[in-house]
C-alpha cells in the first residue's frame, strides 16, 4: 500500500468506496438498494409505481431503533440524469457535479467489485423517497447482495445531504 504523510502521521492512500453486503437484517445509512419500488398516492389518477435505485439516507442508529420509515434518495447514472434533467446537457454541468460543486447532488465513484460493476453515479437530494421500515426489511430478504458506501464517503454524503437542507435564502445579497 502506498502511504502519504499528513503532518507526522502516515495514512494509507487506499480508501475503498464500497463493500458488498448480503445481510437481510443489517441495513445501514449508505446501503444502495437496486430497483426499489415506491408507490404513489393511491387516489392519484396516475397511480403507477416509481422505480429507482435508492441509497439509504436514514441514520443507522435510527434504523436500529426501528424508526417508522426509511428515507432514500435516488441514485442515477449520468445518462439517466441527463435524460431526466436536460439542463445537465449544458457544457460544464457534469464536470461541476463530479467536483461536488453542485448543490443537491452527490457523486459516487464507479465500482469494480465483481458482480457489482457500475460507472460513477449521482445521488439526487431533491427527490426524497420513503418506505415503511417493515416494507424495507421484508424486501431485503428477497434482494440480492447490495453495495454499502463506506466511510469517509458515507459521512461526506450525509454531510452534503444535511447541508442541502440547512441552506438559508437571504432576502438581500451582501453589499460590499
């Protein structure tokens, strides 16, 4: 392993983004569930389920305490995002997103774990999705193994998610 110096300490340069997990009882913040079905309001005229790949945003401690619902955000490939939001066809938008310079989005790295290979993807914070906790755990028993985002990337995801919701719009810009 290559090492680099930070102050007087030497830190490993390898920080994997993911691990594969298969437990149907161990759900954590940062778990990516493939093909999650979210139901729309039943009284809606367009009562079609919405299907997303979703990343768990609920804090792990709340999941352990059996909170009533699990919060997810959708995970998109670059092509899916551009199709869903044409503004990303504009030059430079994807580059800004990859550098974490766009509010409301978090880029996650490509995965090379055998059986889980995928390109880099994007977590979108503007679409908050939730499912009842019992429904999520029932579906975990039927799911294939899944990816789990690892520290420090999981903590950075949670921090960007919180930062997105704690923004304050000011009525007047700074005068200099």
